[in-house]
C-alpha cells in the first residue's frame, strides 16, 4: 500500500481530483480516477470523488495499492510491416487492432510486442512499458509510427514531436461535407466531462490545431487530407465530430451506424498516411508513406461507386 499526505498547492486550486492527482504524483489520470473511485482520496478528512474540485491549502491524503507495470509480451503480428529500419529508429505500418504499447486493461497485441517478437532492440528510454515510444496511434487507427532504437533518437524524436517539427499527414473519410471544404480547426481538447474514455472540445483543454482539405466528395461523405499541428489523444476524431462530421465508422464519436454497415467498417476510417522529419542521426529530412489497408480501400471503393 502506498500513502501520500500533502497540502494542495495554490496552483491546483479548482482542478478536478483526478487531474490534480495526476500532476501531483506523476501518475496517469486514469489511474488517479481509479484511486478516487476506490475511496483512496480525502481532503481534510472528507472523501473525494474523481470529479470533485481541489481546494487550496486543504490537507490531501491519498492511498492506493501498487500495480505492476504492464509487461511487453513478444508476439508475432504478420500484418505489421517494417517501412524503414536503421540503427537509430524503426518505422512501422501499424494495422488496426494493435495498440502502441502495453497498458492496464489492454490484452491485445502491441507495436512494442510485435517488434520484440521480431527481434528488434528498442531504446530503453521512457517508462519500461513504453520504451522507445515517441508518439502513438489509437488501436483503431492504422498507419505509420516511428519508434526509437537509440537513446539519441529517442531524445531528438521526442523534441521534434514536442516542438511540432514532424509533418504528420492523415487521410480520413468523414460524414457529410465540411464547410468550408478546407480550413483549420483550432479548439482545445480535454477529457470528456461525462466519460472517462472519451475526449471533447472543452475550454479547459490543451491547445489543439487540425488543418484539413477535402480531396473527394461523395453523396454522404468526404475524403479529407489532414495535417496535425498538435498531437492530442483522439484529436482528429474529436475535432471532426465537433464540426458534426465524425469519421465514418467511429461509433464512439457519433458516426451513423447505417453508413458504417453499408461500407463494412467496424472502426473509424482514419489512416496515418505520411510521416516526415529530420533524421536524428543524419540530419537529413526523411519522408515515409503508407498505403490504405484493405478495409479502408474497400469502403472507399463503395463510396466511389455510389
């Protein structure tokens, strides 16, 4: 059992309990919410829930059971392909249904598990279960990911993503027709106030910028090219849903199930098509590109045939 006792700093006054604990203790917000739900958080002797607000200078008591970090299990994932490999990094084309790294509650395959199963040695930087990971894709999103193999690559790639010096291009099929056909969505994203799994455009969220352009228009949907300036969790899905144009197939963010069924989709039509950055070892610009996987291409063919 772990126990912490501390005053709430002025800077966290008004923060939700789960968000404040995550910042104070360096744990994930999801785990902080679990601790609160289990009755492990109190202020001045009063038990707090995850959505309660912290009060400045109140005395916080936190206790929780230690959890073992998720373990990277080597696994064979034949659908995951290697786009590029050198001494410093490996670029993979991630299939749908594969998470970036192990996490609590995820029992499916991971990119790190697939690389371990294929004999790759990855950078040891970062938390053990996320070693070498410098950015992530949702399990339900396919496409390109770069993973660091050397320590210098990890440090430099993290900096490049943080400083918005990576060119990230996605293709998405969304419901309807965005108006205007090309534009920028600049709206902060944070945790959804009514769901621990979803995100939303909220005033207290982190700055999030998405640039989009319509490539093709169909009767009920549009194919977009999207450039991400920031990299928030579910960013494209949240921003497009907020414009009332959710990604086709994205049931979590309000996609029409009848369109998904017609196209044979069981996940969002969203693909990380291209990654471009300055190679951390050579200093030369590199660009990697991926093709649409079979399920997305099939759905696109159906739309084009209408």
